[in-house]
C-alpha cells in the first residue's frame, strides 16, 4: 500500500488534514487507533458550527464526508512504528500491516495524567475538567474549584470567576506569590491551602470535596491542569524535535506544521502547548495544505 500521505490519527486534526489532501486529489490513508483525547467528554463546545455535539459525532461526520473522496482510505488500528525508507516513510501497524507514503502527518494526540486523588478519572470530562471555554457555560453560577497541579492552574483560577464563585486549592504545593495572590483576591477567588483528598458525590457528579483536615467544601465542578505526554512514541522514533510545554512535551513545528524531520508534519494537541478543538482542526488544515505543497515542490 503506497500513498502520497499517511495521516496518523483520526480525530479533529487528522481528519482536517486529510480533507485538504483529498480535495487536492491525493492518495491519503488515515490510520486511527480509536482513542481520541476527548472521548471522555459527552459534548464539544466552542467549535463553530458544531457546538453541543458529541466529539464522536463530529468525528464520525468528518469521516463520512472524507469517505466520499475516492482517493481516501482508512485503517482502524494502531501504528506502532514509523521509519524513513526509500525517500519516504513506512508505517507499521500492531497487526503486522504496513503502509508507505511520501509524507507523514502526525495527529497522534496526547494522554492526560490526572492528580492521584480517588474519583478523578471517573469524573474526567464531566465534572473534573480542564478548559472553562469548553465547559464553563454549562456549569456556571455554581461553586467551582481549581485543583492546583501546575503553574497553569493559577490561570484557570483567574479565569473561572466569570463562570461562578471559585476556590483555588493550592494542595500545599502551588502557593501564589504576593502579586498573584492580589490578582486572585481582586477576582474574588477564595484560597484554600489544606489539600483536597476526596471527591464527594456519585460519579460522574460532584457535590463537594473533602479536605485533609476533615472539612467539606461544596464544589460542583473541579478544574485542573493534567500533565500530558505524547500518546504515541512515533515522533521520537522518527527523530522529531520535541519541546517542553507548561503541561508536558509537544512536537516542535514551524508555521506550516512541518516538524524538524523533512516530510513529517504534526498537528493537534501533540504539536501545540494549547489544546482546543478549533485550534486542532485549524492546525490540521495547515498541515494538510503544507504536505500537499511539498509534494509538488512548493
């Protein structure tokens, strides 16, 4: 199987990239392991034209639209290895299948590591959240919390009062400095320094958090900044440069989504320190266009 481009990853970034190449009449293979980062969320918000739809519904529609193009093929499975060969690339799947292409687009996504508190994973995407722009409107005007897990948690705490009364839980590790404290106080954020040790309520709902000293604080939704890692080793196998982001590593790309390895492009959460459905789709468009232009020497 030989293609102009193999797109690894079939969510918003990967499908957007494939669409540009399909419309350029190029042979494209989309390989999808079926584990998108947003699989825990029941609805996607803030994506123009798709607001309120399930992420899986949006991706399924994109895949159906792509399937109408005769030069597009799909493989369901996980690419375990990718390497350069004969002036192009070879992608090998876990079941032994191989595909070759002149270009690769990595839309591999990232994996989230939540703070080690019982009940976090069961509520992830429902009442344990990371992006107020994606989820804040639906839980507005109720007690909200920010569980500090990284320096980025402070920014969440400064944003959240626009949606509801906010408590910033420092976890006794992420204490704001004097200037940050003044900013939080100006926004009406309550500071709680005793660590959260329990989430209360029948998952996926959340009614309150339990503190180490036995106190209970009412909280309807808890925001945190999960640590992230690339969801696949492919970028490192290929030798792509990786940068350190505020929450975890991401693939270094230029303004055209070209990685440090010629012929390998990357898009979506794996290639940006900022995660957002619209940004992922836009980066996929850039990657697809750039891959096509490179195929014709532009």
